[in-house]
C-alpha cells in the first residue's frame, strides 16, 4: 500500500513538473524572479550563511561589494531552478545551443588509451546542465550522487538527471563498480567540494582563505583505479548559457603523490569561484566542521 502511494505521488509530482516545464522560458524566469524576491528580500533563505561565507572567503572586499555578490548569487540561484525545470522537456537541440563544451578531446584521449576518467568539479554555475554531457560523448558517463532521504524526490532526481543518458551511481557503490568494471572505460563525475563527515588532516587545504577539509575518496579512487583526472570548469556566458571546459589534472593518478591531485583540484576550484564569485553554492555550510 505504501509503495503504491509513493508511485502515485511520484507520478503526480513529475506530471506537474513536466507540465510547468512546457511553459515559455520567459515565464519560468519570471517565476524565478518572484522566487528571488521571496528568498532574498522576504524570507532571507540562509542569507546569514551566504554573507558569512562570502565575507570570510574574500576578507579584503568592502561590504558594498559583498552585498552585490550576495544579491547576484540569489538571482542566479533562483534562475538555475527555472532552467533545471525547463530541462525536463526541452529538446536536445535547444540545450546543445546553450551549453558549450571545450576540450572534450582530452577525455577522448584518455578513454581511447583505455583509462577511466575521474572528472571532478564544484557547485559552480548551473552544474545540473552537465546532465546533457552524454549527448556529446560516445561512452558511458556516471554521476556519483548521494541518495536523498525522500524516496520520491530521489526517484525524481534520477529521472531528471538521466534524461540524456547520464548514468547515476551511488557514492557507496562507485568504488566497487569502477574496480570491477570489465567493459570499456567510462567517465565518473565527482562533486568534491562538500563538507566531509570524517576529517583527514592529509586532506586539509586552504580554500578561499580558510582551512578546509576535502573529500579524500575522489583521489583515492583515482589512484586505485589508475584513472586519469580532469577538472570541469563551469562558467556562465550569459543568462541560461554556459561553458564547460575540460582542464587536465593528471593523466595517470597512480604516479601522483598523496594529496597532490586534491591540491590541484582545490587550486582549480578556487580559480573557478574567483572568476564568478556569485556562481558558487554559498548557501551550503561548507565550513560547519
């Protein structure tokens, strides 16, 4: 009975989301503007966290500059949801014009050589647009994710992210999968800028002027699986239009010293954030531990 109810709720939520996604993009952006008004001016959704994070990350900035970044962050943040909603039904050829991929031949080179590719990235720009990436490549791409507590929302997330061929794999299953994979090499996407539960001093770096613990799993898996590692640099060209650039980190992870891959990742993530400081996910309590 409970399972049947969940199926009904899931189909209802998806049906409503799909119907809304058919609305013109201008109308969805208007909805996002209203959401900005609520989140920034009325409710102040995690506003104190955002201001604190940005202030500590850019200690030399004046208060007026920080306020501008905070306001622009909420503008982009709410617009991202409109774009994600639209992606439920938007044709592939439309998205193809809105997302520019640069240096994909770097991935081709490693895969053709027989190596898996660990593609690390941060919560920069509208990272959900990477769900379109399988449409540009000829081999499997896996997005490593953490299952949501709500079974309905988790199923909805998988449905949305896999529309263009992205394969989702749980963070608890990825190590076993990549080490037992006997088929052709694949690409694995890791969002590695979240706060780890376990502190490891070997993976403590300075990120945005603050001592920061970074997930060690991405690097350790790269070492064990003898993968190549790249960074996906995401920037917003204009509203709704993004550029994803593949930047080399290392061609052979097993030859790198411990912590070296993560150090490169932190360096590239820092550059990505500084290029567009309003584009990172500042609502996340990154330094809570």
